[in-house]
C-alpha cells in the first residue's frame, strides 16, 4: 500500500483460512531496561481494546469455532487466527483493533504480568528450550539480540509500571512499513486486498524512526573480529550448573542472514548435517550407531542482517566428550570432503519431499509466506525455492562448511 503496509495472499481450496498481521518489531528493538517489551505487548493487546474487553476478544473468535494466537521472536511479533473463510472480515477487523487500539488497563496487565512470570519460570525448567536463548546470548553478546524474549522479573516491573510506556513503544515500532497483512485460504485475493486497505490504509507513512541501537553494526563488528582471527577460549566457551541428570550441550556459530546468496546452500547443508531426519549424519553417528543420545539436531536460523547455526544434544555426563568428538568429526568431514554427486542427489530428493510435506501445513505455510514478504517483499512457493536449491554443487556446500564450521569460530555452551 502507499503507506508501506504489505499484503500477501495465497489461494487454497481449504474452507479454513489463516489470516493475521506480522509486525517487524521484536526483542532486538528493545533497550536493556525495557527487555521483554515486545512479548509483554503481544500478551497485553489481548486484554482489551477501546471497544472490546478481554473476554469479548476471546469470544469473538472462539465463539465462531476459530483459534486466535500470537508469538514474539527476536525480530517479529505476529497475531493471527484460523477461522472458516466466511469469518475473515470479522477476524481481520478484530486483529487490526488489537494492534491499533489497545488499552492497557492496569488491573488486566498486572494479571498478565503474573502469567508471563509463570511462563519465564516454566521456561527455566526446560533446559532443552532455555539453552537456545542462552546460546543466542553467547553468540550475539553486546547486542540486543542477546536479550531474552520473555524479559526478566525486574524489566517486567519496569515496563508495566505505567500504561503509556508500552503504547509509546508501539507507536515507535509498529510502523506501517514494518507490517504484513497475510492470508491463506479459499478467498478471492481482491477481497483480502480490500479488507486490508480498509483496516490499515488510513495509517500515515512514518518518517524515519528515532535512532535505535545499531544492532547490525555491533553484529558486524563481532563477525569481523571472528574473521580476523577466531575466538579466544574464554569468549567461545560457557557453562552453567544445572540440576539435570543429563549434560545439555550446544555448539555453533554465526551464519548468513536472510537473502544472502549462500542462505539456501546453508539450508541444505544443515539438513544433511542434522536437520531433523533420522538419516542425518549426526543422528546416524551419535544415536543409531552408538546409542549415546536420545536427541541430536542441528539448526540454521537466518535473521534480517545476521544468523547463526547450532548443534544441540543431551547425553549422560560420562558420554559428553565422546559425543563432542563425534559432532566435531562430522563438521570436519563436511569441511574436508565434498559430497559425491550421488549423495547430493539423495539429499535433494529428501529435501524436496520434506518441503512438499511442510507446505501442506497451512499454518506454517502462511507464517513463512508472511516472513518472506516482510524481509524480501516476495513470497516464493516451495517449488520455486527448490529449483534454486537444486543448483547447489558439492563444491559450494564444502565452501560453506569451510567458512562456517571452523573450530576457532565456534561457540560451546554447556548445562552440567
């Protein structure tokens, strides 16, 4: 739209539609003293608007058999619902009202602050989830990407102290050019465009935002220091004492951002290494062949101007050194030995099937489409993405491994 709001819609024959708004505002936009603000806002806009109470918001969607949801990441806050296509107008209007006309009533937000505190404690009780936050804090130390999404008890008290504080934050960061209205379902595109224009077309284009913390420059400085000579032992290792039976471990480092010309090659390489399938190299080595772990997986997370990769596993304390050596051996294999043409073909066939199956999940498909639109202003389908991935060569994969999987550029985090 002229004001910068983007609209993306995919027609499907399904009678169920997924519709929502993704906002490019998350934890990385916070200052240290307001850590948790994006997530706090995500919770509290459900507690009432200028026209609807919290109970009315829930009833409006749940009463028609729909499901409304939201989530916060380091870079986005997303509000969406699954509903029958006939209710798309009502649903988008309600989501727009929550985003544009929230009312932070203290008696409601105080209750929601307690809910978030319980969420933090629940998260602390799950080392397999918490370790990802702590690993990001290690990889992106010195930037707001290192801040936890949920915030802390102290910062939550601060940001909930007065209603105007979150409203001012929303005014600064919920900007039209950072919004994507998305929909997937059996609805004509023209109708979605009209509804989006009706709800968001009146927003005025905003002048450049007030200067924010330059996260990207801080990250670039970290990356330049890594490229120049690697990390010292003190910088790349960290351990926490946890009351857990197993050792939880994570090894990884910085990687390519969204849109990088090596992003898709890294996506394929991660799938080969440990991307969730039972025949990944890590699973075959650590679990199937030796029975050292129940779970081992690798993840590649591209962000708007940086990214990271990591390998996570949990094992008995006496098996940690052996498991670490095996993980490092697989990384070394990818650095030193290019895939054969046959191995690459098998990897591409597998990935093609995985992408096709994933695309059948309408919820995940809609959210991925919105994120692509937010950062790249386009939303290619899985077939188009696969055509690009199929151009990858064994030499390109080896080059990516040699750039990212260097031992002196890796971070190690332990819970023991």
